[in-house]
C-alpha cells in the first residue's frame, strides 16, 4: 500500500503551510532566521525550545503561529516526532481559546496535522489520530481536498487495524470526493490504497474485486500515473495473484515492480517486493535462495522495528519449512521482541505475557507472529516429544487466543470479522493439538466450539442482550430499518453498471453507515447494559453439554485443518478426542467421489455396489472410534460438521457392508440432525418459545413473467398440506410475493416454503412470485420462529468460511431467529421431497422430536420405494434438519388434522401408484 509519511507530509505542507500573516514581524523573522541557521540540528532544536519559552508573553495568536512553524520544522527537518506533536497540541489549545469560529482555516489545518502526525508516528496512535480526523470531518462545511485526504488517511488506519471493510468504505468515500472535485490524480492515490487493502485481507477469493479496482485505475489514464505509482499497482497485482495461488502470473509482475522500485530508489517498497519474492521462493522449496533474499531485505528495512521484525519472521518461516524448529523458534522470538521493543537474548529464557501485548500498536502483526511461533513449538514437540515445547506452545497459544479475541471484538464489520475468523481457525487447530497431547479434552472442546459460528452466535446473542437491557422496540425497529436501507443500497450498488452511479451509491452507503454507527454509539450511552451483555457471550463448556444430553443422545464434533483433523465424541458421561485418519485433501477426494453418487439416482447394480463401498469407507473415516461404534447404535446423533463435511448427509453413510438396505444406512439406527455449534444451540434454546401454533405456507407453481420455471408438483403439495395452512395462512403464486412473505414471516411462528432455491454470484436465494429473496436480506429480519421448512433446492448450500461455516439460506433463517430449519443439500425431486415432508408433518403432529419425525419420514419413504431406483439416497438424503430438535408446541385442537392428512396421503400414493408405475 502506498504510504510515505515524510514525503506525503511535506507535499501537503507545500500546499497548506503558506499564506500566513503575522502581527509581530520581529518574532516571526527571528524564528525564521533560527530555523534557517547553519548549525547542527540538535543545537538548533535546543535553541528553538528556548526561543519559544522566551515568547510566552507575545500575542497568543502569534504564539500559536510560532508553534505551528516549529511543529512543521520538528516533523519535517529535525524529525523529532514527539516535539512536533507537542507543539501542534499547544497550537491546538491556543486556537481553541482564541478562535470562536470552528471553521477557521488554521483550526482545520491544525486538526489535520495532528491526525496525520498521530497516524504516521514511529509508534502510531490510531485512537488519537481518528479522534482528530473525526473532529475535522464534523467541522468541514463542504467537500474539499483535505476532506478527501482525511478519508484516505482513515482508510489507511482501519487497514492497519485489520478492520478491512471500514477501510474500503473510507477509501470509497475519499475517491467519490476527489471525483466530485475532478481530481483524478488524487482518485488514483486512493484507488491504489484500495488495491493494497485487498492484499491486506489476505484472501485470493477477492481477486475479482481487486481486478475491478485495477480496471478503474487504468480508466483514470496512464498520463497521470507516476513511475512509482505504476510500480505499486504492479506490486499489488503480484501480491494478489500470489494469494490466489497463481504464482506463474505473480512472478513476472513482481520482478517488474521490483525493477521500478529500485529505479525510483523507493526503499520501503523495494523491501516489500523482495520480501514477497522470498516468500514465493520459499513456498516453491527454494529455501537457500529465499533465505538469501530475506537477509537482503534487512538493508532496506532501516531502523523501522516493524520492518526489521518482518525480516526475522520471514526467516523463521523459511527455517520452519525446512523443519529446523530450533532456529525457527529463535527467529520467531526475535520478530516478536523486535516489534514489542524488547531486547532479545538468544541464551536467556524467553517469556511473554498478554499484558505486554494488550495495548501494543501492531496487534494485527503480533497475532500473526504468535500463531507462527505456536505452530513451530507444536511441530518441535511432535518431532522430539519434549514436554517443555508443549508447555511453551500452550502459553503462546493462550496469548494469541486473547489477542485474536480483541481483534474480533474491535472489528465492527462482517468482512473484517470474517478475516479474523479465518486467521484464528489455524490457531485453534494448533490449540487442539496441544490439548490432545496434554489430555485435556475440555479445553480441546472449547476451541472446537470457538472455531464455529462465532458471528452467528454474536447475532443470536444480541437478541438476548436486548431483552436483558429492556431496549424499547422503537430503537430496535430503527436499528433494523437502518440495516434494511443499507442493504437495499448495497443491492442497488451491486446491480449498477454505471461507474458514476456506482460512485454516488457508494457515497450514500458510506454516509448512511456513518449515521448508523453514530446511532449505535448513542444507543450504547443510553443502554450500557445492552452493549456490556452483548460482548459477554461465552462458549458453552463440555460439562454443560454433557449435563444437557439425554442418555440416548451423543454428539460428534469435527475440526478440519489442512493436514490434521479431529473428531470429538461426546456422551452424557464420557468424551473421546481422536485425530482423523485422513488429511483434509484425502478426505475431500473421498467426499467428492461419494457426492457424485449422491447427486444422481442409481442406474444399475454397479452404482449400488460402488455406493455401498464408498459410503462405508467414509463412515470408517468419520467414525474412527472402532471400539465405540456399537455404542452409537440406537443413539440420537447431533452432528457439528466442519469444512467440506457441511455438504455431507451423515444419515446416508453405510455402517456395515454386509447389511441390506435400508438397514445398512446410519439413519436406520439413529436420529441425525445438525448444528452450527453446541454454543449456538445453547443460545437458540434460550430464545423465548412462541406459544402460537399458527402455520404459514407459501406455495409457488408459477412466477411473474416466468423469471423461474414452473413447479408442477407445487399444486399437489399445497393440496395435501392444506389442512395446516387454511385461509389467510395459505399463500400461492401471486399471493406469495416477496413482500407478503416478509410480512407473514413476522407473524407466523412456523413457516413452510415450497419454491425454487439456488446459489449464484449474488449468493444463496429463495424464489418468490415477483422476485428472489437473497441471504443478505435475511440478516436484517428479526422474528422468533419455532421452525422454517424449505421445500426448495440447495437451501443448505453457500459460500464456506473457515471458522464460521456455510453462509446459506439456512444460516440466514437461524440468524434471523428461527430455532430450527429443514433444508436441502442439493436439487430436490418434487415428488420425493413431498412424500418425505408430508410424513414429517404427521410425525410432528404426534409430538415427535423434529429429528425423530424426519428419520421416521425417510424410513417410511425407503420402505415404500425399497426395490426401485427411487430408493436412491438422491431422492431422500438431501433433506436435513439444522438447529433445535425439540418437539413443536402442538395444541389439542390440531389433532384432527392428522386424519385428514393421512387420508390425503393414502389417496395421493394410490393415485401415483396407478398413474406413474
């Protein structure tokens, strides 16, 4: 990212540090002569300090001007940052006393300089910098160059803090200001910083967004881009393609940028480019060349502790890849101590505490170092089995865990939180390795839980926090109204293809978010209990889970890393932690082969044979407790999946190759349902139960202007389920619009939707008569639901994020207050899904738990279609239950429905039998 503190400040000084007039020329002339005197800088600094002391009796306005000139000199020439800030603060105090007009140019100039200096000091003070910039923003009457610069500075700060979404938002607003002022040169600077933030996120999935931004840079014109700026664009391109795993593209771009940086004598960016080159060589296994390059970067790092620490960390990474653990640990400590300003002694025992790091300015960097050194100690222990390494790994892990908690809670935006969840996921896996070795399953369980659905947990916990704080509904409604308006503008922004319209919409989103954040800050002052309680959500303990489990219930929780994976089996009395027998890549190969047989009906005996074999081998992999498999029989199984396991219907696994179908399926011996995490489940249970039993049904067979293909079977589904959805509870076609669904969703505790579903570039969606409902739109809904049933395709599919799970329509409904969701893993067959769900409702009405009802419905389906291709798992295994498993609250006057529904099902099956067979 393009940041040159001294250069930028001096350029800005050339614009703003001019044009002052002074009442007492003799004072300013004396100051000017002193600053221009040909004497050593140290002596000049002392004389300047003495001179200012002698001027305390002059007119205060002139003294303020003298402090301004002295601050400018101290920052730009003497480079005494502490004195520069001191003089700027003294100028600030004098101007506050003397100038009643807060819009006075000198007041605004001073605020900018203070914000700038606190940002770009050797040890940045981001809170103070943001405070000065925020004050300046509040006072600036109209858009000008300084305001655009302020928002770019704010973007840089949020990038450094790891709050990437806010960084991008501030850059976008800065760019819109410069566009309005017709300053393409300044737009360019901001656009380059946007590219840098995509690199900072560290996720190759943002390559498309990055390239779109680069296209905007090119559109600004080659005539305004300097050689150094072109080098920055090229370097960021290399870094982004490296993150995307495309080093064949990255390397030529990197070499080009390195040549340009050296040509322009840009030491900082030469350092960055060489570092990336070393990282690429290291990952390619060229360790000697990588090590040589990393040592070369030291000459470009100067005395900057952050850059020096990165040299040591890169060398440590290189040694770790060569399995030289001792040397790796030594250099990781050097990196940590350098960035913390501590002296490293190779022969002395090393010790770190969280208190030393808690208020450090480079916490984002420090976390990365802690994660790296923890991994090095774990690897060293696994090689030598020296318990000292294990204990040191535990200490460093615990510090890293606290630091990432800070970073997560300090981030307000989802993109930023997700970035930290991704980074934390790797640390938590190391923690599980540690606690497996120390035989502490309680702590391993804590980390496996912490690695799942924390964002979802945070959102669910907000509901409970509001109740505890007794926040009036008008404030809650206003919060969700803000979120709705923001989301609507974001959808318009995403749909727009006009660059000018996109910029205008971006500015509107930014201003609305700024207003929303101010509203939330005011709400925190009015209701501090809410915000205190909101941040106090805790991870459920293993003891609490075991106390809550019935004698017939068990939990299987998974944690998958790149090379290692774990499964934890929990009963009411015992727990067993075991390392998975396959690496993630091996498991993904197994899952892919298995899913190919799930995604279509069986065609012949070879398909059946292949399915039986693959499903049993996968069962052995995922249930590695060979001696305990018998104890699982007859138990109700709650599955907490991770990674690619989110796409697997466990109930379709084969438990024994010698059993016939359906007895061979796991579902023949166990109820099965799924959770994002046990902590999320515990929070869901705390949500108030809705005593109402009204059901709302949405049945789509046709769509406005045929924007979706007709669903022929929807008419039959509506007919047979009509006893549940009478009168104004039954919504079909035109009545099943998006707006009517959103309205009904607030009123009915049980909702059934029969429609199309899917996942595209805009994310997961559900089709209603006039328009689709997207996952993002569910996030600003809030209405307690007992259950949502989605008779639609791929409603459990979506983008997977490490440490969070799948962002699917299912997740959206749980996030908005539904205790449980019945959804699908792949494309549904209309007829088979109707049969399964119809029996599911019958079982629910008889008081069965949701998982038992779904299991009974699937087994009934299998018995009905045992000897036909329709018995393939493709037809029945896609439908799964996520969330709370408790029976629905059923009123006695609803039991009459059972007779009608049973008769309807019987008539329907007879009709199918004679019509389709």
